[in-house]
C-alpha cells in the first residue's frame, strides 16, 4: 500500500471517538431518554394475513386504569388535519390499518397508557371483528393476473429523486418492474453451444439489530413535533412527519442518538408516524419500544426467487445472461422498489456479457413488509449469478477464477446498463482473495463414496453494487477561534464509525488533531439534509460535503493570514494548527492568531457549508440503458475453504477471505471491521438464518427460534482485505465499505461446498439437511 | 414476558394493573446498598434501568438469548431480562457502570477500547460483564472454554475478531495485575 505523505489523519487507524463512552456503557440510546409525564404506546396487531376490518370495540380496553387513549384505524382516518398515509416510494401504509389489514402483524389498533403494563393489558381487551379476504404469499403467484390484490390503489410518494419515475399502476401486485435489455439474448441463446438455467432462492430474514425499534415523540409548547428515534434516515422522517401532520418542515425536529445498529431495518418510517400520532392526540410525550417478537413483524430482508440462464460457447465465452427475479416485498412497499431497482440492474453481475435481459419484479404479498438489508438486495442476486457462474465453469471444465476474470469488467468497459465503468476493482478483489485462500489449480468436484469422511473444498465469488444515485448530503462545519471544530452532519452513527471517519476528514482539511473535532449527532434543527445513512454512501457523500465546507473555512483563514504574512493565499499551508508559507514554515500564524486578526473577539467562529449532490441519468424504462446509472460502484469478492461431512451434512468453514474495493481507507481498521463484520453476519444468513413463514404467520419470531451467529460461528481463520482502487471524485479516493463484505459470501460458500462434495444447494440457507438430501439425490442418479 | 412499568409512573397511577403489592428488597448494586420497592413479577433489567437509571443494562431479546442485558449476580453472569428482581434480596449485582474507578478503566474495558471490540456499542456492556464473569471464574480459559462461555453474547455487528483479541488481551492484563499484586494470601 502506498504511504500517504500528504495526509496526516486520513488513512490512519485513529481510535474511535465513541470508544471510551461505549466501553463504559455511557452512550445514550433512544430508549434511554425519558421525559416527565411520558406515556407508553403499545400496538395491537392483525391476526389475519388479509381481512377487512369490520369493527373495533375499544370500550373494555378504555376502562383499564392508566389507559389514556385507545385508537383504531378509523379514528386515525377521521382525525381532522392529518393525512394518515405514508411511505418512501408509495404512500401505501397508514398510521393504523384503515379498512383492511394486509399481513399478520399489521398494526390495527394502539393503546397509550401511563405504563407499559397497562397498555399491554388493554391491548388484550380490544375486540376486532375481521372479514377474511383471500391472501397471497408467494411472489410468483402474486404477480400473476387474477391474484388477490394487496393494494387496490397506489399513490407514488415522490420523496426521492431516484424513485421519481415510479408509476401508479393499478390492478396488479407488481409495484415495480426493473428491465434491462442489452443486445439480443434470444439470438445468442440460439447460437450458444450450451445453455445453463437454474433457479435460486433466498428466504426472508431478520436484520436483528440488538436495539429494537424505539421512538419518543413530544409536541412542545410551540406545537413543534420533537422526535427522538432510532432511525437511519432523520431527514426523511422529518419530511414524512411534516406531510402526515401537514405542517412546515421547521415544525418537525428529528434527533437521532447513537443507534444500536440498523443494517437497513431502521430506514424510512417505522414507529415514527404512530408515535407522533399518539403524542398529537394526547399532547403528552409518548414512547413506543418494540419487543423482539414485534421486530419480526415490522421489517424483513426480501425473499427472492431468481432464475438465471446463461448461454455459453464451447470455449467458455458466456454470450448471454437472462435473469428473471421475483422479490417478495410483503404487504407494504417500504423501500422495496429501490431494492429491486438497484439490485435489479446489477443482476447480470460485474461482467461484460454482450447480451443481457433482466426482469426484476417487486411484488406485494400478504407477508411482513420487506425493506433494505445491508446490501440492498444485491447479496440475494449475487447468490444466483455467482452460483450460476460456477455451474458454467464446472460444466466446461474451466477454472472458476479464470472464467470470472475473463468476463469481469475493466475500467471503461460498459456495464449491462451501458454505463462506462469508473474505478472498478472487481478483478483486483478476485485476485486478492484467490491468493489469500491459496487458490488451487482447477479440479473437478470430489465424488463422495460411503465412508469417505469429511471432504474439503474451496470456492470463490464476487459481486458489485452501485451506490444510490442521485442523493444528497449537506454539512456545516464550524471552526472556533481556539481551533476546535464542530461538524454538523445528519449521518447516523450506528456502529460503522462514521463519527470518527468524518472527524478525520474535517481534521485533515483544517490541519487540527482529531481530538479537536466534534461531530454533532443528527438533529434536523441544526444538521442539514442527508438522504439516508445507508447503502455505503456516507463516507463519499458526507465526506465530500465536509471536505468542501472545511475548504471554505480554510480559504477564509488563508485570506486573513495572507495579509499579515504578506503572501498569496495560494501559497499558504494549514497544518498542525498553523498557517504558514509553503517552503518557509517559520513564516506563519497559529489558528487563534488568524482569528484574532480576522475577527478580533474571543470565542468567534468561521462557518463553512456545502451540499454534495450526485446526479444520474435515469435508466431508460424499457431497456435500462443509461450513460450514468450510478455515481460509483463498489465491488467485493469472497473466497472460502470448507470441510463438509457427507455423513451429517455439517459444514465447517475453515477459512474465509473477504475483500472489498473501498477506494481509499479513511480509517483502515474500521474498513476491516466493516468487511469482517459484514462477512460474519452473512455467514448466519448462509447457514441458519431464515424466517419460517407459514401462510403469512412467522413461526420463529424470537431469538429462541431464530439464531444469530455467535463467537462460535466465526471461522478459525478470517481475513479481511481492503482493495484500494481510488475514485476520482471520492474524498481522497474513498468510495464505500459498509455493504461490500455481504455481497458474495453466500455464493462463495455454496461454490466451496460444491467443490468439496459435488452437490449444489440452490435454496438458502444451506442447512445440513439440504446437503444430505442433495447427496442422496446425487447417489441415486 | 410482560414488561414492567416505570416505578415512578406506577406510583403516580396506583390503580395501574399488574397487582400493586410491592415488597422491599435490598440489592448491593456496584458496591452500594440500595433499597428498592418491587413487584414480584418485575424483571431485574427493568428495575436496574428504570429505578436505578443504569442504562448500560439493555434488553435485546427478552428471552435470555442475546446477552445484551448481562449483569453479574454474586459474580456470575446472568440475563437480567429473565430474572425476577424480587427474588434477589440481599444479593450483589454488578454492571459496567461499577467497573471503572473514576477515569481509570478496568483492564477489560481497557482491552475492549484498545482492540476496538465494539461497533454500535449496544452489546458492549453485557459483553464486558460476561468476560469479567469468565475471567474471574477461570483466569486462563482454553479457547474452547472461552467460546462456550461467551457464545451467549451476540454482537450483530459481528465484531467478533476484535472481541476475541480483547478477551485475550484482558486475560493477559489481569494476569499481569495479579502478578504485580504478589502471591495471594490466605487460601
């Protein structure tokens, strides 16, 4: 790795600014905030997957001592002055279900009481009469004409520029359809020597941040709606709450303390509309805190059925890729259309296939809503195309690494959307993981004979994701007369270390030690608009905004210092808290001295502000073609060595190598943390995490029945590698790192298992039972 | 399950449900004797958070699986989210708030800080207490003992490699501390 002689803070693993607080248990999380007279809300949830709400009888519940109010969807609908419908893409969800419920768990009524116990007791006394409606659970069935309709009407929300094109198509459960058309796949299949076609599935899963959703709302003496909430999208919450209550944006204030993580589950509206409504009608502070079982009924990772067909020539050239994917978005769209858009157009992978046809459908069903999950759908789709790449490689006897390198995109190559690639590190990532795993010359999968004992295999996979574009990050930077710096940013610190990374960027630009920088937590009264803290976008977007804002301050300092130093501002340098003439370090002033010259009073400050906005060329509706579909790409690769016991189907991951192209490591240790953490989280999703859903009923909605990876699931050897292909517009070349480690783990493991025992499991998670069944089937054939 | 109410709020609303009978118990919390009025079904995690404002005790699952609410009861880690406070009269409770001495961190906290064995920080207090339980009980655990003991503490950010390094570093720090203190006297 090159040594950055020019940077003093960026590129070093400075300790985290939140460290001391976190090891002493002192950070305040949303659920720790209490206000005088605070009430507690609780939610009654539908017991039907799809039903008309005929009647809600609240009388017995209202009599419970301590209960302040009981409300139903009808109450919400009849409250004057509010629009109860919300959602980031379609305004399809109501504060409480109005007229009909759409999934088991759909909030149908709520109680607000002096304490949680009274609220929970009252819930049980609410009587709801339902008239069941036909329900649909499978996304493929739901997409067919004649399927029961989950929503009769769709109202586009227009909250985000990248979703401005969604249409209100009625009479179907398909709420979004992403198409890509490149070349002519039919002609290519006709001349292909081989066609390989398989279907791969991913189940619904839980984000499972250890901090469940929690929101506190207080309407103050000025009628302002103050919200403390565990969210990754404070600016969006402000926008949507203002829309619901029909108030100007400055009447809503959203504050986000440290987050007990999110992984995508805490994006867009969750508890905020209902909590705000309860505060609105009671005029008291109200908190709603979800239990773990309720988490399972709030948001999930998308289940996907992905068919992938590749046309291949005898020499191994893949000339066509057709993929048709059905995304189960559940009862409310949430951000499903964006998930399907972003993962949809990358469904043919980081490859230069000449002919591509992609159809990705976002489909309503009567299941728990699905939303963004670390990777925005890309891991599900990588699972399909990277498994299929191995199918091709093994059938043609080509080294899977070689096959990938032969087709992988290089700088300047066109993506399937027609966008020329800028800063693409997929080949570098593949080569690095291959080297680290000790990639062997290609060999056929082993045959399993009775008593062959545990067998080892290696596999690899890669993937690419496009950052959300267009999007916006605003930042304000204050430099105070003593040289201390305050950064105002709406990026949420949810464990990823953004507070530290953003402080590093401010410190670098302003020539101060990082200890002198304080990053304000999101508070929409003082921190500017930011699209979301998600999608690996913050370092790039917020980093650039902070860099520009700091640059304005630096310019002001230089202009003031230039006069005193009798130099040109362009010849000045700001480093180690001093401004001096380049090449003559003794000719300089300290930062406080410059402030004294410029402003003359104690305690003054200089302010810089910048809004960083990226632009895309919208994908053509019919062909998905665009000269610029995204601001930047980030790719990753994974290699795994596994040992499979053919007697039991048990898999041990002996070694896992995860590489991510981060562009530039702002904080190298944090990059490793992100890559490792993402990879280990994805191991859980590979082997044992899935929500078991029976006719819309989640049957394992608790950690007793839904297991997460523990220390014991960490492979004995795990290696995280930062690949650094700089981006010309990234801050110092940086791109993003939060999701890259999730992209290709599942496929790499599946490919390693195939390499070990010659069977391929196509339905996640890869359980011992499925491996045994596959081995048995292979024996019989 | 059934969460409990804030005692202060329950006191404001004496007719609140869940039975009003309270008993007085004494807990020695982080070395300080505390008298508490609790109902029989109140959970220790709620009592520590709501009455004693020990917010490091965090509920993650309510089923004693995730480990976020881990505290030490007479030196042994327990899941405070499934422990009834009323049954603990006279017992000793430790939370992470009691570990550091002023600005001086406990060696385990030091190790977690140095190894950056935290990301979102939600699991960290429970993790640190579980590690203390482990190393107090078994100062030199084997890898297998260590993994078995700590498998009940989830870190969903999956900072496990950092956590493992922190546990090993904690072990060494505590060993050095013991060596510096000289041979144990008495038994």
